């Protein structure tokens, strides 16, 4: 549509200005780029759709997600996830992004349609706004070969970076609560979240018929010994849950063209071992854009793109004592 005849509110962003080094997901590059557009990243896992709001955060229609359009093709989400589910930790959010298979180096520009006039072009699904993505094309008389290589290092977090209590400080708080009568035997024995005192009371209430004794004796010395052991039980959860790694992103593109035909071809490979343990992703993409000028008034544009993603995420349930592990594999072609 001619810009001179389009009366709606729109903003165009060049991909070179919006691209964030080290971040393969293109939807996150819109954060802070356009006035009135809100982008909230609810997870650092690749493929998770961020919470993007173009026309406000509420809607009587139940969904405020914008519509993604890539080279004129409407991109549907892999699975429908509402705003509440995005922050729930549900495994479906890991595969919900509609444009996770796009290579950021293939993007030429973003155009954001903010008001209701977009419905005249894309229908009722555009009521929450539209994000139009235009990919790169070949140009007549120009031959280009481009390679981009990115290496991003993530270091394991450290307790020195956060204001977090250690085991001794935490047990000191528990002792104050116990002295004030907040951690009594009757109140903590069957509580769902009772901490170390609740576990101690459960052991004191567990009878072993084989030995004829309770798992923990109901004496002051036994209680002090158990709590002293917990006081020095410092676990570095950053070592247990995170690792230092290097992610890689390689992309190569070739473009050429004459007055009759223009071509653009690209391939990319992204590998991220995952900042958290057992959270890894590999992605391959290919893109072909060919334009043929059949006459002065007729042209043929052929676009083909493909992506393959292999992603593994391990969810650790620390609410259970057996540290149950659930592994989710997802393949997208």
C-alpha cells in the first residue's frame, strides 16, 4: 500500500538497527525500539514467545497478541498460549513462538501497524496490531557474499552478585521464629511448606518398628545436632543448576541479480548448549528469495524458507524429595 494513501499509525525499523548481538530470537530485538510497544521477556529459553503488546495490555476478545506477517504470509503460533500461560513455566511456551525459525541476518526491516486500520488489510486477527517482517532480496547489478559469525559466552552466576542469605543466616532467622513460637510442632508437622523445622518434626514423628525407635529422638540434643547439620549444609545451587558455555551462530548469504532476475540465498546454523543444565537448542535455517521481472507491469516473486530446530529442556521439580526429572524433546521442521 502506498504510504501516501495509508492513514494508520505505523512505525518502520531497520533490522540493522534493531538486531541484538548474541540473541538469535528476532522478536526480542523490538524491545525499547518503538514508542507504545511493550515487550516483556518471561523466559530466557530460546523459542519462548515474549509478551508483546502493540495496542495495550487488555482486550475484551481475550487475546492481545499482535499478528506476525512475514513477506505477506501470516505466521501462526505453533501452539496457542495466552498471557497467563507465558509466565506459568508450562512446557508449551518453549515452542510457542511463530517466528523462532527466522534467521535475524535475513531480516531487512520491521513495520509495526498500531491502530485498527490494519484490520482492513489482514482482517479481525489484526485488532491487536500487526508486526510486518520483510526479508532481504537480491538487487540488480550487485553481487554480495556475506558471512556472520557470533560467539557468546555465558558465565555461571555467583552468590557474590546477589543479596542472598547463606545457610547460617537462614537458620538464624528460623531460630528467631522458633523462639517467638511460630515454628511449633503442632503447627509445622503437616504444613505443605515447612522448611527444615517441618522436616525435623516429621522425623521426630516417624516410628521405625524394626528398631523400635523414632527416626529422630525428641530431645534437645538431637534437635540441636540436626539443626546444626542443616546450618552448615551450604549448597551452591548455581553450580548445580547452571554451567558456563559458549553459544555459536553462523550465517552465510549470497545475493546477485540482473534487470531480469534477482536472487538471495542464505543458510544459518545456531547452537546453544544452554545456560541451565540440560537446556540446549540447535537450529538450521535456509532461505531462498527469487524475483523475476516478466514485463514492466508483471513480476513473479518466489520465496521459500525452511527451518529445523532440536530443543531439549529438563525440568527439575525440587518440591519433591526424589528430584524428579522430566525431559522434553521438541523437533520442528
